[in-house]
C-alpha cells in the first residue's frame, strides 16, 4: 500500500469517471472521486438520458395521428410540459441515486466538491486536500456558444431540460446531434421550430445521403430548416426575441437555443501548474492508454475529446482501470464506433461514410435502399427509410452502414458487431433476414448502386 491517501483519485463522476473508479476499486485500489455537480455526469443528468425521454414524449403526437390508419379513433390529446419535466426529473433523481449506490457499493469515497490540482499528486476539495498515487481527470465537456451580440439571451441544452414552459416559437441554432435532436423534440411537442444551420445540409461529417435525407425529413415533419443561415444578433423584445439573420431577415421567437458544439472542461483545474499538456483547442492530450504527458495523471471521456460519446468514455474508463490496476494492458480502439442521432426520424451509423471510404480506403461498392416503412403503408405518413452499405471492393468487408428511419439506432447497434468484426458482404448475404422487418434489407441488398475506383 502506498503512502498516499488514495491509490486513485478521480475528478468528475460522470460516465467515464464512475466506471473507472468502480473498476479500479474492484481491482483492490483505494479510490476517491469528486463531483461538483450531480453524480452521473452529462449523459445521465443533462444529456442522453433526459434527451431520449423527451424524444419519446415528442413521438406521441405522430403516434396519435398514425393510429387512425389502423382503425383507432383517438380523442383530442393534450400535452403538459410541466408534467413531462416533472416525470423526467423523477427518473433522473432515481438514476442519480443508482449512481451513488454504485459508488458506495464499490467502496469508492465520494466528495461532493470541485477538485483542483494543488500539486502533481494532490487535489484540493473545499477546505481539505488529499494525495493520490494516480489521478484520473474525467471532467467532461460543456456547451460552447459563439460570441455574438445578445448571445446571453440564448439557452443551451443544459437549460432546455428545465424550461418552465414549452415555447410557442423557438429557434434552434446548429446542425449537429443536439440541434437536430432538440428541433425534433420541440417540434413534436407542438412548438413552431426554426432550425438555423450555416451549412448546406445538417450533420456535417455524416454520410452525404444521410445528411440530405435527414434535412428533407426534418422539413417534412414541419421544422422550418433554414440552411446557409447565420444569426448576426439576438435582440430582446417585449414578448420574446428577434434574431437578425445574415440574409437580412428578422426572425421573431419566444426562445433561442444554441447547439453549436461542446468544449472540454479544463478551466480552473490547475492543469498548467502541474504541467498537463492541453491542445490548442483545449482538450487534454492522452495516449492510447489514456495517459497524459505526466505519467501518473490520466484522462478519459469528453475532456480528451477523442470521440465524444458516453459509451466511449465508459469504455475508456474501464480500459484505464484494467490497465493501471488490473494487470492487463488495454489500449482503447476508437475504430468503428457506432453512433446515433435521435432526430425524427433517427439515424444509426457505423464506419466510413461513402466519401470517407473513397478517400481513405480506395475502391468501394455502395449498396443502397430507400423505402416506405411498413408501418406507414397504413398510417399514410410520408416518411422514408434509407439504408446504405459501404463495401471495400478488394476484401469485400463491409466498412460502413448508415440507416435513417424508424428504429435505426437499434438496428445499427446489432450490425455494428458485424462491421467491427470485419465481416464481408458475403457473410451478410448468407444471413437470413427476419421478415417483415426493415433490418432485413441490410442482408438482402444484391447489386451495388455505385462503384468507386
Ligand atoms: P456538433 O459538433 O455535433 O454540432 C455543432 C453544430 O454547431 C454544427 O452544426 C456546427 O456547424 C455548428 N456551429 C459551430 N460553430 C458555429 C457557429 N459559430 N455559428 C453557427 N453554427 C455553428 O455539436 P453538438 O453540440 O450537437 O454536440 C456535441 C457533441 O456531443 C457531439 O459531437 C456528440 O459527440 C455528442 N452528442 C452525441 C449525441 C448522441 O450520441 N446521440 C447526442 C448529443 C451530443 P458545422 O457543422 O458547420 O461546423
């Protein structure tokens, strides 16, 4: 046993920090963890979990409409935002308690304080300080907004979860994960949504057909998607806000939400004093074992900005703990990380986009299918499902799968195992489909629609 107060001290009790703390403790380490906000982190408290609950809520409006096509008569439905927020908050409280239980069951000592380095092995917590042989930084990220006039009137996703009432008219600025998800939430719940994005199709970085299908589906849902639009200024008016757009237009809304990206939480940690290297864009620089340039200080999750997804942070935390305390060397592999956008309809994706595959892999064949999901043959809803497979010509490996449509995240999670395992198109072809499903399309696409190289 070392002379330090702890074998490991973790700063930040979100997904990555909690997993690392629990696993390190299970390997016999004496572990302390601190958290200035609520235990659970962005995902549980103000991210993935409450967001998905709101996505479910938003979907009911369509479900009531669609029910008519199946013989149902649904009476006038009303919606209460305060009831939804209360139910969501109760669930987040429950999860927060689960996380607290996980830490105490694992024997991890929790300090509900902000942690700051005051030495290479010492952390200040309020009035006290503790020493630790190793320190893990898992402080996550926070929303970033551009510095324009009136930006102080804008909310971010942090505040969107706690609005007292549902705005009648809202502008959502951005075209990434959060903007597309919240535009769908507010729209489904009955607000008039204008989504403003500076590019020519939302979800930059995704496959180009995913981007164009999502852009057009968002519009079909009733979102006023304004592409190639920038907000120059936000002004408060008596009733709400006016947004001056770069095209000269003025948009009047009751709320403005910015979802223009997130930045790592490194401010005020004292990293400079202990010499931890931070990149010019503010993320902690780590190697594949999550070690910083200081050999006993590590970092995982969004604060390292490798791939900013909860399951990645959890995986990084687990690998770190196994490597440092469990006697196994577990480098983190960020290849073929699946992800989803819970827009309406949602997106599921794993591997290379068509354009990235052409650029990084070379000759590829593209298989594609677009169809009306079976549910909508009776509902009458004009909504498409689009599926794509990207296949490396020489090896025949499936290197990318992209789905936009009902259940896309659930479908792609399963298929991600095949892509991660390097399975070939022929292995897909000899897999029997489940009929009738949308997912069976992924094992029944026969001829490429395009070949590159
Ligand atoms: P993203 O990086 O996904 O999107 C940011 C958006 O803001 C982009 O459309 C970007 O445009 C735009 N933008 C950036 N700067 C400006 C500016 N100055 N003026 C106008 N628009 C601007 O960030 P999010 O905030 O949506 O999400 C952050 C991260 O959180 C994601 O990258 C993801 O890793 C994670 N996340 C994952 C989710 C999931 O798995 N379902 C859900 C939510 C978040 P451009 O594209 O042109 O740069």
